[in-house]
């Protein structure tokens, strides 16, 4: 579910760095949104990231 249907972008992992440079785990979550898209003449609901939504509206 937490994956873009167009580009496949999903959660990535990294570290929080405190002032003492101690590393604790954190996650970077993509900006996923449920959108209704016209695909081959019919409406389809998809989960897309904000970047893919922007590029789809630019090309359409």
C-alpha cells in the first residue's frame, strides 16, 4: 500500500543525528495520495506520490 503506483517510490530509512551525533533510526515517507485518474477512457483510483501527480497534470 505504501508505494507509488507509477514510480514505485516507497519508505526509505536513515538516521536522526542529535547534537552529540548519536544516530537513531528514522524513516522517510513519501507524500502518497489517493487520486482518481483517467486511464484508457475510464476512471481508476490509484495511490500516487505528489511528484507523479504534478507531472501527470503537466503532460495532460
